C-alpha cells in the first residue's frame, strides 16, 4: 500500500501542470526547431523585463546567414553552359536571349532598389559616386553626422548599400569604394528628385 501511494504521488507530480507544460514546450521546440531558429535569427530587437533591450545589427545577422552569392558579370560576351550540339546562329540567339533576361533582371532589381532605398540612402550613394575616389568610414561619419545624427542609421545605410553590392567596405582600413554596380544604378536612377511641400 505504501508503494502504491508513492507511485501515485510521482504520477501526480509528473502530470501536474508545470511539468506537463515544460514537456509540451520541449516537444514543440524539437518539432519546429528550424522554424524557431529562423524566427530567432530574424529578430532585430527584443525588450526583456526590467528595461533590458537586446539589439542585433544587420551585418551580424547577415554574417550568420552565410556568404552572399556572387553577381553575374554583365560584361561577359559569352554564356557558359550551352549545349555543344548548337550551330553558331543558335548559340548567338540563345546568348542574346540570356543576356536580355539578365538585363531584365537588373532592371527589376534597380526598380526594387528605388522602392527599397529611402531618400537618405540614395543621397549617400549619390555622394559616394560624386567623390570619384575611395573615402573612409570616418570621413563619411564626419560629413553626414549633421544630416543623419543617429550612428545606427548611418551604419544601416552603409550596411544596406553593402548588402546590395553597391559599395565595398574594407573592414581593415575602413575604406569605402563604389562598385561598378553602384555607379550603374545611380546613373540609371538619375538625380534624386527634390523634396516638395
């Protein structure tokens, strides 16, 4: 009888609300671990009890995602990977088709960048292109500090331009150079229109 009471007490403890909740929570985390890890990787800011705020920077999160893909070089005169049984006319026709699709892709990407970049980011890109030489991160901060007072906003602009391969930031020296894609996009977009009231 004593053993039965002890077993009954253990069963009550195991089936109690806190223990069952923890077991259910662990089971859900195990079942949906990929979704949960993706969700946690995309969290930019979290407020914890006691007034504590945790913030992750975009460049830290993007480095966790992995290496970015290389963009195709639009200056290639031939397209690799064509079947060998094609005659010259067929090859040129397919190459022209592929090149037109690449041009269409760049057009849609530039349209997206027009929509994605806020005015400040576009003005910063115009400034980088107008310099016609490399600059440093400290010089950028000095010039744009009066226009964009927030350090986080200036860093977000640099990160955004860098993530879209419009500029290149050398982490060791802090040198910023405009990539050919950045110049091409800025030339395609034209000047930033003035603000109207």
